[in-house]
C-alpha cells in the first residue's frame, strides 16, 4: 500500500527521494525483527496478552483522536507498552 501511495505522490510532487525510502525500509525492518525476537521471549502466555491489551487500548485512543471525540496525549502512554509486560513478569 505504501508503494502505491508513493507512485501516486511521486508524479504530483516530482519524485520521492530514495534516501527516505531506504531509511523507512531500515526502520520498519528493524521493528519487524525486534518484534519477532521479542515474540519468542514473551511467548503466547500472559506477557503477550498484557502487551496486546495495552496496544489495543492505545489503538482505541488513536481512534478517539482521529474521530475528534477526545483529545488524548498518546505519547504519555507509550511507556505502558513496556511497563505492563514487565509488571506481569514480576508478579507472575
């Protein structure tokens, strides 16, 4: 989908710099590899369930902001993605 958007915008804005494409590819690739490694460590048990619950609430908060129902400072809640599985690991 990103590729199709890039092709459509390239004609409008006289091209897309290659450096931005490769930088984005490196970033997304590193996040995917980190997720694969972390998924093996977290397992399918309670740690991953807590992480999924927190991520779901953050996505719900993004929807509230997009629909202009409630303005939420989402960056304040990003540490919860790390803290929730850590608390679950400590108290299991």
